[in-house]
């Protein structure tokens, strides 16, 4: 009986030790400094090059994401939410799609492009 109690205690101790240990992975480093993300330098080229193209958001579909109109359209249309950036229409459209369509229809944005857009929204979506 005593051996059984010792074995049970040993097993319990081993399980507690095994399940209490964890390894905290360092946060994944982004290839850019979040403070340096700029609408003009980073976001506008993505939007005008991938979204503001012929038959997409070139003025024929709302919002107009051509270079000269993109910021005004996004800010006046409420397409970003600086309080809850992941809930922004812009971000949800590029991550989840719209109405069953992938955005942009020409092919998903790269993970880097998605992170840049999300970072810009988190910064307050400045027109810089």
C-alpha cells in the first residue's frame, strides 16, 4: 500500500511538473518599425496598385481607391476603426473578403501588406 502511495505521489508530481512548464516564445518580429508606417509611403501604394485598378475601386465601385481619392474615401466612408482596428471594414475585407469574394479579386494581399494596413489603422490612420 505504501509503495502504491509513493508511486501515485511520484506520478502526480511528475504530471504537475510537466504541465506547469511552458516555453514563452518571443514575439514575432515584423520587418518594419510600426512607428515608420505611413499612408503615403506604405498604404497608398498597396491600395492604388492592388485595389484601385480597372473594374475595381477605380471610381466605379465604392470606395474609390485611386491615389488622389483613397484617403478621403476611406476616412469619410468609415472604412477604418481606430478603436478596434481588426473590426475595420478595410481590414476585414482584405482578410475575410466581401460577399464571398476575395479582396482584392486579383489575389490575396501578402501577409506583410495586411500587417502594414493593420499597423496603420492602429496608429490612428493618419494621412502622413
